[in-house]
C-alpha cells in the first residue's frame, strides 16, 4: 500500500496460500510480531483497493512524468551517474561516480539543499548508489535543487 498506492505508512498485507505448512509458519511468525492489524489500517487499505484503478492511474502518471524529468536530468551528467531505471514501482538505485563516500555526499546534499537521497548502503547495497523515489508530485522541484547542488560542487 505504501509504494504503488502512495499511502506511506499504511503497512498491511494479506496472504493467500493453499500450502498449510507455509501458512502455519507465517501465522506463528505473525503471532510473534503482532496479534492483529489495526482496524483503521484495514479499513483504509480496503477503501484504497476499492478505488485502485483511480489511485494507481494517478500514481502511474506522476511516476511516468517524473521519469521523463529524471532522464533529462541524468543526460546532463552522463559521467557522474549511471541512470538505472526502476524495473517495477517508483524506486531506483542510481550509481554516483564520485570519490567521496556516498553517505557524506547525501548528508551534504540534505544539509545544503534539503534534498534527501538515501545512500544505498542503508539497504546493504554496496558502492556509491543513491535511492531515488519517483512517486512524489514535488519531484521536479527537488531535482532542480539537486542540480543546483551539483553546480555548486563543480560537477
């Protein structure tokens, strides 16, 4: 619900299986971590699913537009970035060809411009990659600030 439907924080899921052994293991794990989901989450997820075509259509338009904007951005910096297009969903990991640690790069960017890109090592992804999310309406504004930052840094 949090990615495709753009409902950040609405963590919920349903499982369907005919494999009793797997089902029993999942139930045991669920009882270990939580007894049940909140009824509010279940209600909101159900409402979103009932309006899924409208929500997903809106979100796909936002993502498609942001991908076009990002592709134009990355074309300006062919030596600095490896533009890894998202394979599914609104998230991609782009390689940044810099000598400094990616954590320092990301921290400086958020400090100077207020643009938060997560270094991929947070996700146990090695090397200088950044996580970029394409599902936000203000994506173009953030990317413009990112471009300003790169100019200030001399890239």
